[in-house]
């Protein structure tokens, strides 16, 4: 097999691992939110346990990428692609971490009557998952238009987040007996806003590896 | 010059850039906390503006590391060292980001009477800076004992953080008129706890590049 074909095969394998990691992160986000919504500590614990698999995948991806670099010493675009994979896997790992954070908040909230309805958190979660799917497709198909769409969706999440912050703090000033839950929901609000930021970073890394130029979709 | 000498020189330059980035992050943390303590919006804005320099340094380090990999195709320990530099620079960048987050919280708090005294945030900041200095020295001197000390200090930060959370939420249930400031201080508490986590990651990356083995000082 030629070196070129070898490199392409290795890159394909890396990409399929990234896809797997992305799918697991989507599951983590969906599940952690389900746990939060249904106040199900069992599901929350599953999300926390499941995170090891995602962490291990990241380590595997890193080691594989290092092995490719050592073996094939890729240059220019190929090298950019490998570095892109390293960056994207670390961003996906952070998204999964936010799933774990939401699961932990769920456990801290316990089973007091849920105040989720006064927030826009579910919408933020839905948009974040849409963003992650687009960011992954954008990376796999090297589609810069999809990457730009991710940046646009992030603005929606930011708006819902600002609204949720206002609603939660207003409610908090009048219901001190709910302090614990409201503080945890304020954290979840931040986690989801940050999730969207990191997914935007994936889109930016993708844009960088397609165009060889640094983008900032966050601002 | 031999390839070896070249590589060593390049690595030294990378390390000096890491040191510079680390110093700037320490300044960012110190300043952001000073802004919080003295409720000085001017200083807070300086921290936010100063973050661009740190971000740029990270980009510079990444590009330089990529250039070294492309040019010299390092293997085994050399490669581990370059990958270590990439990981460490991204962790330092995150520490600096928490400085920015504290600065933003400062601005949101404004000039209502400070409630900082009921928290352990200053201690957490002091320990975090001590941890960062140790982690950087551990990396530069390839000293694994220092890396382990970082892991121990992180436990202290975690304890102060748990205590601060309790105090702030207890105070919050009785002083709803201070909701805004207290919520922001709860965020700062989390930022500092996460800062300590990321500094611990630096120590773990250092341990990995010294020993070629993955460590988890967080658990």
C-alpha cells in the first residue's frame, strides 16, 4: 500500500473514532437532561459512569494521532487535519463533561418539585445537540457552510441562557426555600451555554482545517 | 548544528513561551481577584483585554509545535514532550479564561457592599496560584515530586470550595436582596475550583511526559 493510501486509511479510522465519541457525547447530554427532567438519580449515575468510555476514546484518539505523526510525519494540510482531530476530540470530551456536570447537579437537586419549567434549559439542550450534529457532519464532510450554521445557532443558546438567568434569579429572590435547586439550575444554565461554546470551537477547528485560517464564530 | 541540538533549542524556546504564558495567567488570576476584592471595574476590564495576549501565545505555541513536528518528526519521548506542551498550553489558556470569568463576575456584581468576607475564595485563589507555580516548575525541571504536590493542594481547594458553597447558599436563603452578588460569588467559587482542576491537569501531563504513563491526581 502506498504511504498516501495508508495515511488516508488512518485518517478515516481517526474520523470514525471522532464520530463514535461525538455520538456518545450526544447520548450523555440527552441522558443527563432526561435525568434532570425526570429527577432520576439512576440515569444520572449512568451518565457519570459512562464518561470513562468517552475519556478512554479521547486517549485512544490522542495516541493514534501521535502514532500517525511519528510514523508518517505528515505536513501542511495532513498535519492540520491531525491537529484538528486532537483539538476536536478534546472539545467533545468537554461537552461530555458538561453532561456529567448536569448529572451531578441532578443528584444535588434530589426530588424536590422540579422548577425546570420556568427555564429555557430544554430548548438550550435541544439546540446544543443540533449544533453538535452539524459540527460533526461539518468535520466529516469538510463542509464549511455547516460550520457557519453552528456559529449562528450558538447565538440562540446565548439568548435563552440570558433569559433563563433572569428568570431563575428573579424566582430565587422570592423563594429562598428553593435556593439549592435554583442555584443548581443556574449552574446547569451555565453548563449548557458553555456546551454551545465548545461545540462552536469544534466548528471553528473544522473551518480552520478546511481553509487553513483561524475563525472566531463566538464573537 | 546537529538535528539533536536544533530540537533541544526549539524545545527550550517552546518551554520559555509556556513560562511566559504561565506568568501571564498568574497575573490574570491575581488581577481578577484584586478587581473582585476592591470592586474595581477598571482592573476587571484590563484582565479581559489582556486575555488576547494569552490566547495569541497559545496559538503561537501551537503553530511552533506543529512546525517542529513537521520539520523534525520527533518520536517517543521527544514527541511526548511536544504533545505535552500542546496540552499544557491549552490548560494554561483555560486557567486564564477563569481569570476572565472572575473579572466578568466582578463587573456583574458592581458596587454593592462586598460579601467576599463570608467566603474562602481568597484562600482558594492563593492556593491555586501556588499550584500553578509548582506545576510550571514541575514541567520545566521535569520534577515529578512537585507534580504530586500539586495534586495534594487541589484537595485543599476542593474543601474550601465545599465550605464556601454551604456558606453562600445559607446566606442566600436569608438575604434575597443580595441574590445577584451571591449567585456571582457562587460562580466564582466554581471557577476557582475548576482552575485548581486544570492546574492539576498540567501536573498530570507533566507526570505523563516524565514517566510516559497516565496519572490521575484528581481522584
